[in-house]
C-alpha cells in the first residue's frame, strides 16, 4: 500500500474536513485497481467506537467491498496479551480501596483535610494514579521533587500521594486499567520490534495527548507499512511558529501542540506531514484566518506582519454567523430556530458544546415543534427516574424522615407501580393534605396510623407505608455490602407496592443501567469497608453521576447534539458552536490539590492546560466546516460573561484588519446573528394582556360574614380582600409541606409555656422562680418543638428575658392575680346582628376588683399609636369585657390592658384606654362593620397595609404585582 520510506509515515487532514469521510475516501483511492482482498489486509486502528461505527457506515454507503480490519487503540494487542496480562482491576474496586485508605489517614491526622472531603480526595488521588501510570511516572520521581519553597503544603500532599505507592508498585496480577494498557502497548511494541507486521497498519484520529497513545503512535509510524493520519492538522501554520511550540508551559493550550510533540518524537518537520487526500477543505481562506488568530500568545505580534497578507476575508466569513444573545435562554432559542430550519430543509446540522445546560434548553425549545435531537450524551443517570428514586431511598437511611422526603418518594413514578397505582396516588393525596394540616413535621408510625384511622386508609397500604418508610434511619456504621443489600431490598419493595407485585424499577434503559451500577457496587462492596449512611448516600450519588443513559425514542435523523469529543469523528453541513464563553468552552482547568504546573512539568505529567489545548483543537477543527454558527450569551443568570479566548482572538483580529474588510466581515457576521435573535424575540413575544386591576369585590350582603374574630378586625381594616377570600369564598391557604420552627409555632409554644407557668405560680407563689420558669420552658419545648436547634435558640431567648418577666409577674401577683386563661369572648353588635368572638390570653383581677387584660406577643408589640388606628385587638377586648362578653365573668371595668412582648427583649405596651374608651371603640366598630354590610362597599385588596413588603395569604389570588398600592381599585358587583 505504501512505498518504502526512511522516514515515519504521517499523513494529516486539514481542519473543517469530515475526518471519517476523508479517511475512507483516502483508503478507497489508494486501493483502486487492487485485488479486493488488499483492503481487507489493512489493519485500521481508530480511537473511539463511535469513529469505528461511522467508518463502517461510510463503507456501507459506497460500492461493495471487503472491509479493513477495524480495531480500537485500547483493544490493540488484546488478543495476544489476554493470556499474558490478566484483566485490569475494576476502577470501582480501586476507588473503594482508596476511599478506605484516605478515610483511615484522616482518622489518624484530622488536620490534613475535612472529613466531608473523603470522596473528593479519593477521586482526585485515583485520577493522579491513573495519570502516573498512563504517562509512565514513578512515585520516586514525584517524591524526589525539589519543593523547598512549598514544604508545608508538600508535607500534607506527600501523606496522600504516599498511598499511591501501593497501587503503582503492585505486581502483574493486580494492574489498574492505565497500567495494564501501558503494559499491553509495551508488549506489542516489543513484538513489532522482533517481528514487524508486513501488512498495512494505520492509526487514525488520535492526537497523542496521552503518553501511552503517543508511544503507540510512534511505534505504528515506524512500521514497514505503518502510517498515522492526524485530524485537524494546520497546514497553514509557518515553520517558525511550529518551532515555538516546544515548551509545554507556554504552548500546552495551543491546538497544534500535540502534533508538534509527536513530530519531535518522530524527528519530522512540518513539511514532512503529507495530506491524506487531495481534496481541499470547505474553506481554505477561513482556515488561514483561524490559524493566524490562534497563534501562541508569545508571538501574536505576527498579526501585525501576516494580517495584511490575509485575503478573501469576505469569503472566509461568508458562512460564519456570530450570535451574541442577551441571555442563555435567548441563545438557546436562536439555536433552536436555526435547527428547525435545518430540519425542514433536510440539512444535516449539529450543535457542539460542552455546556449541558445549554443543550437541555435547546432540546426543550425544539420540543415545541416535536423535534427530538440525537443527543450523543444522553441523560445523566442520577437525573433519570431510577437514579433519583435510588438516591431518595438511600436518603431514608441518612436522615430523619420528614413530610417532604416521604411525599417525594410516594409521588415518584416508580413508587408503588407494581399494581393499583391509582389508589396509591389517592391515598397519597389524602396523606399530604393531612400532613399539611395536622403535621407532625417528622411523621412516624404512630402519626401515620392515626391518619389511617381518620381517613380509613386500607390496612395493607398502611402497613406497607409504615414498614418501608418509618424507622429506616441508621445512626451507626455498616459494612458496604450490608448497605447495598438494604438499599436494593428497600427500593424494590417500595417500587412493588402494597400488593407485592414486581415493580418496574429495573425496566427500560435507565432502570437496566441503574441495576448494572448497583450490581457492580455489590460485586466490589467487600473492598469498601464500613461507612455511615451519609457517606453511603454520597457514594451512591457519585457512582450514578458518572453514568449516562440514552432514551429509546427515535431522534431526528439530521439534527444532532454533540460534545466536543463526538464532533471530532462526525460531519455535518451546519455546525453550531454554542456556549463560547470562558469557563464553558473552554472549561476552566480543574484545580490539582497535589502538584502545581511546574512540578507536573518536571516529572512528565500532563499540564492542566491539556484539556484547554484539546478544546482549542476541537474548535479549530469545527470552525472550518461548510457553515458555522458561533454563539454565546453576553450575560449569565447573575453577571456578565467573558467571551471564549478563541472567539475573542478571532473578533479582535478581524477588527484590526479594516483595509482587508475585516471589520465589515465581522459586522456582517453579527448582523446575521441579530436577524435570528430578532426572530427568536418575536417567537417569545406573547400577546399583550392588560394587567389585572386592583380588586374590590362587592358580594351580596347575604353572603358577607356575620361573625369575625377580634384578631380579624385588624385584617378587615388593612386588607379587606383577605376577609372576602376567607369568609365569602371560603378559601383556606394550604399549610406548607415542609414544616419549620416559624413565628406561628413559636407563638403557640410560648403562650403555652407562660400559661402553664403562671397557673402553677397562682397555686404556689414559691414556684415564681427563674429555675422553675426555665425548667417548665425546657420541658414544653422538648414536647412541642421537634428541631433541636430551634429549642436551644428559643430557650436562650427566654433565659435572656426571664429576670424582667419574673419581676413584672411578681408585681402583678402583688396586685391581684389571674382568674382566667384563654377565656372565650363573644359580643353581638346590635342592631347589626354581627358577632365579635375571640379568646383573651389572660384575664386578671386587681386588688380593686377591676380587670387587667394581658396579651402575649412573641414579636414586636404594637405601639399606642398603631393600636389607636389599626391594631385594635386589646381595645376591642376591653370593650367586650365591660359589656359582659367574657364567658364566666360579669361586666366589670377594665383598669388596664397590656401587650407583653416576649421577643428578643421584654417589653410592655399599654393599650390607650383613656384616649380610646370602650364606648368609642364600640361605636367605631359598629361603624366599620355596618360599612361592610352595605351593598356598595367593596372588599379592596391591600387597602392599608403597614408596609409594602407585607405579604398576605391571598395576594396571589388578588394578582398583586400586576397592580400596586398606587392603583385605583376596580369595584365588581357579584351576584
């Protein structure tokens, strides 16, 4: 196939060319006129299975022929070495073993790192070990580094890196995947040195970014009939620029750096790299432009000398579109519109981006036109229904069951899907309403059984619920095999449901993938040691996040979404390079907790910029396609973004070439992008809907309430619409599912503490002590408050105000004492036939036989001015008392009424009884109530709230936000 050559054979394909198609065309061209079996003798080695599939498809599309022998780089030599080199140790086993060693090290030296970082440290250390094995770096090389200026950090890092010794120095019977792959390649090279194959061996598509692959590429290139075919080789880059790419510290992020390193290994010059085919790339002018734009940073002064020599900028950019959207959503919608046009015209189009959030937004936008793109990445397993389900089940072991966790699982589509799911969902709905209204915040067997009695839930369903959801929390440590068995058994039982039929947890692609992950963990679990429930849940989440699952639905044949790796081996008429912002494309280099850049360079490890260089090569390869879109969002959710360095270089170079038409070309690129952005804005523009007016409904008088509580009078004054919604529409806000120690609960508990304490002190004044007060508070808090932190905080507040409260209470006991707690109140306003009801927190009689009314406030008590205008609770209670409206108490004069503030500080605020006497209060109350019994009086929303930031229970019903306090009300007569 190849003529004899003293130099290694290296061919290349320029950027923008469909590499697999060029590869197949070159093979077919070289075998024209040869016997059919000649092509079958060729051993074609490619870097990914996706590339192998594409090559087979391209051969299938051509004339009938015998195929070359296709194999992967990772499979080369396997058939011979399988008996000599045993299979590699599963990565999961190594990960579990590393986790145990790191955990023990942190137990011995807790100051090295936080305990919560065990899994992150283990994963990072595993990546370092893999890299050391792949690059052939021994632990001694790292141990002997000169680190005189980093002694403190290095001492900590050495403690962890020392763990790597036992893994890297293991014998032939316990090799990691990277170590085994390197050994297989070394064995293969030795065999080739002794008996070089005489048939053609072609390695295509690799860039040699990893040490083992580079070593194999060098060996293939030196075979008698061996050859390399490089993707995206820059034939336009001058020789002097190639010479400046020797230093990894300054050139690792350049797209052609890996090719320069390969040429140095093979002793080749750039002009000795030959084109694989004679076909020209889609846009040679664009390749020259991009080549100059991506020059290494130290020599970008070449823009000044070589820039004026660039020609045909108009043709180079004619098929380039630059989309600079205002937001990621606008970017996604513009991309989706272009993909829709491609689908309608039959054009093959692909979105290339490492930004998975952008791909999800584009897929969601395409869904409105029933276009399902062929997404090469699929869905992360942890976000699939089985992945979420397993993580929720694992959390049952790790934390106390609350209402949110319980209902999240009960509503999951894989829960109780073994049979009679409709009835299960009905019972779940009833349970949710019951938990919202009655609690408790942490359901247990007793509370769930009480619910079953109230709602008459089936016994079988109730037993299944209590058995599988209650008392699953495990406080101590268990061996990892026990955790896996518990998880699998519990997950399958919850999925099956109360009928006991088999559930669908392990069905479909996602279920089978989840089962394989769990089975692999079960097989290697004995290497994981013991761990607590939280660590097990974290481990499960990490394992699920490392896998992806593809949907079974048939995607659109011409609309694709690729990652940058997939784009290397595919071709399309239109390529959309999306998310071109720093931190997205290229992604920020991952921090290395062990070695800095200089240390990595000294020992021969890969630099952090390697990934950036590979991304740069992907960019240079993709931007040379026939038609290209370059898209970015100028703002993210919370800040301005920085354009990708490659896009920045391209636009700056064009901007600096006005004489060659660079600025005009850039302007045209942006104009084409703005056109699509305008169309996307028009698509999003909803028909204008007039905002809702400020409501002021006027229901029939017969439908209006005839009874209000004392505390609701304030609401009637400040927000009449809330009274209308509650008493006329009879709507009640749904209690939150996630119960919290909020102000309402604190008020209820503090009231009960004070009531019990004061009752005890009436019977025995010796109990009026600080110790008894705090003891009573501690007991009742433990009884009613399920959150330890809230109990301690509230008890500390009571401790802070205890002395002031006890002093005031002692004085009140010296002048009479309490005669009633939570006393019922009822007053009918004649002739309105309207009842005012309520409960007085506490009623005292002083030594003169007059009444003292006390109301406890856990918040800030209202001032006298606020009481006179709005907060009329105590004033109305005083008026009811003097009218004889307190149950069991004759009409008596009210000497004083006082708000007792039990918040951060102790405070008493008297009601202005002298300024607002009971007779005046009753008259004003009758006037207020009679006004709202008039047909033309509307219940205006947020009529006189204290602050604009106050939130009402029915603001959403009133569509507050479409209007504000300056808006006029719109009366509406209801019938």
